[in-house]
C-alpha cells in the first residue's frame, strides 16, 4: 500500500491520464483489521474531494470463494 505522502508526490508529478496502483488485495476487509489502512482511506478520499486532481477506481482480478477472498487492484488516475 502506498502512503498518502507517496500519493501526493505521485499526483503532483503525474501527467493527465496516467494511472498507478495504490493497493492490491481486498481493501474493505483488510482495512477492517487495520487502523492505518482506515486512516489512509479517509485521507485519500479527503484529498480527492479537496483537489479533484484524480479519480479512484478498482478492478477485480481474481474471484473469491468460500475460503478465499477476492483480489482487486485499486487505482488512482490523474485527471
């Protein structure tokens, strides 16, 4: 997972349309167990709302099942 500082640095240097993965896994479930991830999520959403410099989205790359959670790639794209 990237830090909010790394995201901020990336946003300031990225070109329009450029994208980057900031997390791979199942963020919602992983963040439930981690205060650091919940804080990162809040900071990232606040940064997005305040600046409108980027868009956040996710892409499922592996299906989950009864004994395995799904895997997503979480992207940030410069507007």
